[in-house]
């Protein structure tokens, strides 16, 4: 099983980006999916999460600006980021709890870098 994240890049303050993360492999089902971010030397923090049923939760710092969604048919989770701020600059990682024939466990994507700067 692999998670492939994409969509990061350079954007001006106030701009928008959409991150995508697609899961592939011998997947039976996917439970919770989430986006985290981690600045150099700091812990990895949850940004947004979505359950298999579509319930969402957000870090206080991104509420009203970011929206998490998923397409279960495509095994993909998205993060729409609007009104971006310089403090949103860092590497973003997707995460998913995936059931295979062998087990149920946490998987991480490779990270995609977001830079908010004028």
C-alpha cells in the first residue's frame, strides 16, 4: 500500500492550493484519513481529518480556511486551502488507516511542501 501526495507549491498570501493524496495497493477499505503538517524541528500536528462516513475535524488555526474531503471511489483525500498565510508554510503529510488482507494500520504519504510567500 502506498499514499502519494501532490499539489504543494509556492503561493502568495491570501491565495489557495489544493492538496491531493491517493492510496493504492491491495486495499480492502480505508477508515480515517487526515492531513498533518510538520515544521523543521517541531512535532507533526494534525491539520484536518475525515472519517469514512464523512465527519470532519480541524485544527483551530485552519478552521474556516481549509476544507478536507474524500472520494472513496478513488481512495483519495483532498485538502482545499484558502486564505493561505505565511505561517502555513511547511511540509504537509497525508495519513490513512487502511485495512488490507493482512492487517489494519496507519500509512503515511511522502509529504508535499507548501510555501506561502510574496
